């Protein structure tokens, strides 16, 4: 897939079969490239909603779950919560990380964020838009930092 910007990239994911219209479900068997996952999150224009886990509305663990699901070529779904991350029960999460890792998750008992190919993503609070890039909290600022097993990523 060629590099595209804005809504065109999101619609290219839909047209290629990576996402159903509206970004509700991944249907492609292979994992979407990680840069396309970041673009899909950015282009969906999502916002914080407690208990949700979609491209359009998610809480902090819901957004990280959706991003990881897409990065593994799976339908967007919830993989866990801040409690399961801190307890070491997040799927495919390996303790420890450095900036060279392609998918990093950081969290504590109350909040989490992730970095995908070095681009931070975060769902914060109260209907606010998802934060992406410099506006998002780095996962490396949390006491618990993990990286996702490279074997499961695109």
C-alpha cells in the first residue's frame, strides 16, 4: 500500500480490506503495517469513552488494545485493562522496552499509553480526542513498561 495522508489513508485501509467501513472490524488475515495502524487511529477521529474499545471511542486500555489488535492483523477488540497490564497478563507483552521496539506499552494501575514505531498514542479523559504523537504521553514515563513480541506484529 502506498503512503497516503489524512482520511485517504483510512479509506485506503477500508478499500484494501484491512478495515470494514467505519473502522469497526479488521478483516484482513495479515497484519496491517504499523504505520497504517497509527494512521487509522489518527484518521478515525476517535475520542475517550470509558469502557469502549473501538477506533472511534475507547478508554486508555481500549485504545491500546485496538492498536495492538490491528497491528496483529486481528479485529479491533479489548485485550485487557490497566490491571492486567500491571499484573503481567497482557497478551504478547514482554517486560521491559527501549525505543527500538516497534510496539511499546507503558502503564500503571490507573492509566496507560503506547508507542507504535515511536509514535505515542493515548486516550485520556472525558470525551477528549485521542492524542497522537507529541501530544500523547510516552509509555516510557510509566513505572511498568512492556514491548509486544515482534513475532506477532506486521
